[in-house]
């Protein structure tokens, strides 16, 4: 019995490399910020269709938050190690500042700090995104404060040192370095900023 032609199979959507797509999304968000990044820019960079993006990540917000996690794993682990492994609080802050100067100015990715810059232009409708990034920055400042407080307990810093104020100061320095990097500051210029900021480090008790 003769049969007609077999109808074409719809098949499954073409698979894609989720990790590579997420990395591409990170680069776009890092360059433009959350609100200024369009869905078409994301799908073009990720080389996927909008339905595939939503199927894999749920939403633009879900994709962005995964990009934040990726950035933190890739670039934040060094900061955590600096605070945990350096023998003194000053050594930890020094390493953090110098490592940040290198990361913020590296040509392999957009300049500056993704966590700092991505929320600069957030609209009221993206309050949840702004809050998530603010929570990350607050946690980073808390880690600085805890390491400085440990330095005070160890006698590295004078007993009256205000750990919260010192942590906020160096957090502000890091944010300023991020903005300067986005404006084109080179690594050596950012390292000069870091060295100048370290002059504000309180002298050890025996030197007072």
C-alpha cells in the first residue's frame, strides 16, 4: 500500500549552552545596566530566541539575578579570600583594593564593578533589582567591617578605631574606583587611588 510523504517532525527546540548564554548576558548587563538592556540585545548576545530565554531563566529579572550570582562567584571569591586569608586587616584591604583595580580595568570584560554600576539607572519599576544589588553591597561592606573589627581585637588597630566608618570609607573608595574605571581610568591610575586611600589607615597603637 502506497503511503503519502511523512510530515516533518516538529522536534525539540535546539539546545544551547546555558552557561555560555548566561555569561553573554552578564557582559551585556554589565555594559548597559539592568533597565537599559533590552530583550533583543540579550537574545542577540546569547544567541537564543525569547522563548528559549524565558524557558531557561524565567524572566529578564531571573536572568539578571543569575548573572549577579555568576559575577559574585567569578569575581567576588577573590575578595572573600583576601579578607579571610590575609594575615592582617591592612593586608586584606590592600589586596582587595589592588585586586579590584585589576578587575575593574581589565580589557577582557566591561569596566568597573557590575554590582555597583548595574543599578545606577534603575527606574522605580526595578526597585526589586536595586534592592538585590544594594543587599550585595551592604554584605560586602559588612565583610570589610568584620575584618577591620578583627584587626582591632588583634591589636593591629587602636582600640578606639571606628570599624564601621573605616569600612564605609573603603567601600566608598571601591565604588569610586569602579566609576573611574568606567570613565576610562587605567589600572595604574586606580592603583594610585588605592595607595592614596591606604594613607588613611590608622597607625598601629605603638606608633601613637
